[in-house]
C-alpha cells in the first residue's frame, strides 16, 4: 500500500508539470512566433522482484521475476521549432523567418555587481518598431527594436541604426536598406544586416518570458559551446535555407486540437493516480482499524 501511494504521488508530480506545460502552450496559441514546448519522461526507478520457486511450473517460459516501478519523472522540456503559418500584415517592420533561425536581440540586465550589461537573447517574434536613439553620438538615427524596446542586432553585433525620416526595406537575407521618404530619387542607404542564428540544439534554449530565449551563463561565456548550439547564418552555411520575409508575421505553431486531446489524456492519468492514492489510504485505514 505504501508502494502504491509513493508511485502515484511521484507520477502525479510529473503529470502536474506536464499540465503546466500544456496550459502554457494553449495560452500562447495566438502569440506571434511562439514555439510549443514538449516534455520527455522516464522511469524514476525500476526494481525486479523475484517470485518464490513455487511459481516455477513445467513448461513455464516467462521469468519468475517481475518489474516493479516507482513512477515517472519529467527529465526534459524542449522547444519544437516547427514552422508556424505566416500571416501577411503589409507592415514593413513585421518580419517572419522561414527555417529554423532566430533573430538576435540585445537585452540590458544587471550583473552580480548590479551593473547594467547588455546580453544577447533570441526570438522568433519579428514584430519590430523604430525607436528614438538613446545614444548622444547618433542624434540623427533611429533604432530598430522589438515592441518591448530591445535592440535588434546586426551581423556586426551592434544595434541596427536607421536615419531619421527613412523607411526600410529588408531582403530575404536580412540585408536592411534605408530609403529617404522626402527624396524618392535618392539612392538607398545601407543600414546593416540582421543577425540570424540557426538553432542546432534547440532543446538547450531556455524560455525567459516575453517570447525570448536564452542560454545558461556557462554556455554564453564559452564561444565554442555557444556555436555548437546557435550557429550564425551566413551565405556559406545556408544549405538549409533560413530567410526573412518582410510584411509577414509567423503565427504560433501550437495546434489547439492536439493540445486539448493531450490535455484530456493527462487529466485522466492524473485522475487515475489520485484514485490509486485514495484506494491505498482506505486500505491502510482498514488495516489500522482491525482488532484481534
């Protein structure tokens, strides 16, 4: 009886984590560029118990031992980088990625000494905006940012700067050209190239909120390990094409019907384990109240 209660409680904890993951996917079904999260499970521990020799009968082929499990646990959450559908917006600052690439942005955070330091983060949400420059060295330029104000980085690892009163046109390779709105005959001005990275090992990406992904500090501080997980997209390594479409936004790759089906399955498994705990409790109560 104690064994059944332990097994059920351990499995219920893992199922609760799965429910949280599914609810997060469902809540982000309409989030631009959201990638659904998937869970992997494994046995906590499995014992092989031996039956008495009296069970051995002539002609018996199955072994006397039997497996005794102790529940399951969630071992990994990973990002499903499957392509979401593209929605046309005709907004020149809306960008969508085709392929397993990510935009790189700069987020300002505080380090251990409480100093403000920029850190690289990654996103599939290409809903960008043009914001005023905060750098006094560039008073006549604007910044390409996310809706939350993070700087969009170029291939030179610097923020993309656009001259004031200029519109932008972005090529499929991420090349940003600025056009003078006042003088339509003026030639375009190069404003940089978007830094795109290919997710080689997306299971290591950590969701940080606001539709951003990050990596642990031990990987961020190791350029060699970082390149094994995220590889900058260049003309020489773009055999598996990663391209940008201007005027489009990528929708979430969450399939609501699949998520609801899986949610009901997990809920039934959770209910089964909770009933197992109730039955074990009732049996223990009967055993404790027996009188000789």
